[in-house]
C-alpha cells in the first residue's frame, strides 16, 4: 500500500504542477483528492491522481467539462 501513496512533491511531479499549486488547492477546497495522515502528513493516492487527470480532459478550450 505504501507505494501507492505519494507525498506532495511526488504528486506535483506526477501532475506536472508545482508543490505550491497543490498546497493552494488543499487550502481552497481540494479539487485534487488527498489524504491527511495524523496532524501534518499529506499524501496522494496514485489512482486518485489518475482519476483527476481523466476529469480534466477537454475537447476544446470552450469545453467546461459540464454536461
């Protein structure tokens, strides 16, 4: 199970974003799902990141993703 949990730095690399992006996302309401372990440890599941990536697929720049 441990290999499926990524820290913020690893998750940022996987998504191609900065660590600050993920930190702001958590603060603003978390579009990218995360797990809080204890009072400080934040981890991301690889399968959640893959689902998030899939949810971001658009067909055009005007596609909002809403149906």
